[in-house]
């Protein structure tokens, strides 16, 4: 029989936010897989490091840094092929995923390539959005309010229109787009209602009002903006 592929969400970075189910699967794994960026260290593996037993086979998927889509897709093709060989041999494979596998998660690319041919199970994880809200002590939505999640790379005019029409907003993948995003929020007069969070739950975490955010932001940074979400109203 073929093995099962587990897409295991690890949460935003603090190993204590790994779920009990995810921890059990990682501890029992004989084969794990995880992405790395351009051959560097794997953030996903670092989160789960204390749970990986000696002798575990490790499948690295080196995803190149590129603005083009194809090089990354080639890396997932290669990784999926290696994972498929392990599954065909009857091995279960635990794929380590930052945050949640299906929330802006790279695991979705493996899932698309391998589901149907093999049994695949998704283990959800704590998302960066909920982690940031918790660390900033900032409720995201209440009662019938809508929560809008936007990627920072969106064009400036689209960001402006979407933020203007939203009630609560999460802006992800801030990174080098911080000046653009900050300018849009300033123009809308919403800066005092926004918070900046980088590397949530990690030792180097930063939580600041957007007005005090640094000039440069890492990829792992988020802006939270709420126009309501007040349970006393």
C-alpha cells in the first residue's frame, strides 16, 4: 500500500503553538519534507526541530528566489516527484508547513500535484493573522463585521479602494511594500487605527503602532487595521 502525505501546519514560529496532532505526526515520522528558500535554512524545519528524531529522512525542496513563477513550480515538481517515490514505497511523509498549509501556504502546490494519486491529509495550524492579532491584543472582527485580507504587492490604487471599502483589514507580505502601504493608509486617515507586527511569536518580535514602524520591513510582517471590532459599541 502507498503511504500517506500529511501537510502539517506548524503555526507562526513559536514551537509551543504547534498542535498536539502535528507534534505527534512529526515525532513519529520516518520521512519529512520541507521547503527552503534558495538553498538556505528552512524556517519550517527550525520550528519543528525539537520534534524531529535522529535518522529521519529529510526531503528538501529548494525554492529559488525569483519574481518569475516557473522556477518555483519546477522546484515543486522535483519535490513532488521525490515525495511520490517515498509514498509509493509505503512510507508516510510529513510535510512541514509554516503557519497553515492552505493559508498562503506552499503546501497547496504539492497537494495539487499529489492528491488523487495518494492519500493526503491536512493538519491545520495557527495562522500568522490570528497570531498577530493575539500579540497586538487587537480584535479583528466582531458580530457581523467583515475581515478583508490583502497581499501587500497589490497595486497602490487597488489597495486604496479595497482598504477604503473594508471594515477590518489584514495586509500580508508587507516587506519592501511598506512605504506604499503606509502612504495609502495615511491618505485614508487610518494610520492611528493600524498596527505593525513583524516576526510574531518569535524572540525578535516587533509590535508597534503603524506610525512608529521602521522604514524597512521583513517579509514576515503584517499590518492590522480595524475600523470597528469594538465589543463595547
